C-alpha cells in the first residue's frame, strides 16, 4: 500500500464520539477522489441486482456512492452520523439520508439489503455487536455487502509509528492546498489502531482541524466467523476488489489487505 493511497475510512466516525466535522468533512470527498474512481461501485451494483428491493448504505457521508447508485435506479437510502457530511449532500439527495449512529439506529421497516462499503464497520467499538444489530435491520434472507481491510502499512512498519507523516495532499479548485497528516499507534493485541489526523488548508486564510479515529481489523477468516456468530451466512469472499481472487487465509505478501465479504441474514 503506497503512502498516498492509504484507505480513508467510511463517511463518518460511526460508533465513536466524534463524527466527521469541520475540515474533515469538507475535505473527505476530495481526498477520496485522489485515489480515482471507486472500485466498490460496480461491486455494489452487482450485489444490489442480486438483492432487489429496499437497500441501505451505511456510512454514506455526503452521498459519494449513494448518488450514482440512486441514479442507476436502485432503491437505496443512506445512513450517516455526521450532520456536517449530510449538509454537504445536495438537498434532494439529503432527503434520502437518515441521520443516526449505526450502533443504535433502527429502521421502521426491515431492508432487503445492507451495504457497508469503505471499511465503515471497522469504526465500530465492537464489530460483532454491531453486526448483531444490523441483522435486525434485514428481512430473513436479506443480503449484506461488507468491505474491510487489514492495515498492513502500519502493522509491517511501512509507516512510522508515533510520528506525523504526510498522508494525502491535494490542490483545491480555488487555488488553495489541503494537507492531511497522520500519526498512529498500533494495539496489536486488541487488533486496533489509533489514528490521529491533522487537516490543514494553506492560503490566504489558513486553517486546521485535528481528529482521532480508532480502527479495528480482522483477517478474512475472522470476518467469516464474526458474520456467522452474528446471524449471517457468508456466501462469497474475495480480495482486492477482484472477484476471482479468493483466499480465506492470505498473508501480507498475497494481497493488499482489502477483503469483500457477502452474506445473507439467517432466520432468527
């Protein structure tokens, strides 16, 4: 994983005390765009075709993925914790976004399909508990799409622990420059990483914003086990956005750490 392509997670800090706000919300989509078109979008579209009906994207942010899904005709709405992110969605799209925490929000009517892209579930304090909660949002047999990653850049020491390093930098349309610096600590026994982010905009009116993010991870085989204990049956799992790349026990030399897991809600 290269330095400037390290994953930016989700559309919010769901399940923790600090939702995206200030410069973090303002710059989120622009920083994501630096990595190019989302490789998840066609995968999510395929999954929605297999599970037609009412769907929910968890951690939709300002609608970066939600908009093209709706424009393609899918009956999908969004869930987002950050009011600053929702405010950045256009007014019409915002009417299709629920404001709430993925750990305790509940829909009025169960969905046919849940989408959790952009590694959003890894921001939950306890992913297994959150998966149990999500099971209640689905009709029996409803589908779940889940993307996760193992932070090998931090775990293997490719990024310096405890020191600020340049994470992303971009030029903005108004001529200003935005910089994201990150400092992290690894808690390997707990399978989590604490990331401290420092956002800065340079120019005639420089400003900055700092935030903290706790990321939990699991190996591909662990996510299969956690789904099984949470009321789901896993149906397919693949690596690095490639549906032909299948290996439940890969090592860091085998893939970039990205895993997509698909499943079905089992009858309670």
